[in-house]
């Protein structure tokens, strides 16, 4: 099996993306001074979508794919609401 085949068949491609998201979260928190709530609101939907991708790559049951994908929408909407509220306060 080629390296790229293994990377995707094992789900580790999604793990790499999650690792990048963790690095981005640390950078936003430490270098930019964002609060954890803002970091989670921004990156949470992406992490949930990637978790759904990982479940699909490894052949998990459909609900392991659907649950994180469905959960990403409310988290995204919460982030949007807070961003629009910040903009309205200016």
C-alpha cells in the first residue's frame, strides 16, 4: 500500500489536520491573546467536520459521520452570532 493510500485509509490524514488545528489554536491563544471561548468558536466547527471526515475515512457507522457534522452547525452559528454582536457594538 502506498504511503498516501495508508494515510487516508487509516484516517491519519484527518489526524494531521486536527494537529494543525491544535497548533493554530495555541497560536491564537498565546500569540494573539484570544480567549479559549473565541478559539473554540472559531476552530470548533472545523475540528468537528474533520472528525466526521476521519470517521468516514475509517469506515465508521454512518452516525459517527453524521453526529460531528451536525454538531458543527450550531457551533458555527454561535460563532457567527458573537461576531455579528461585536460588529453591532462598534
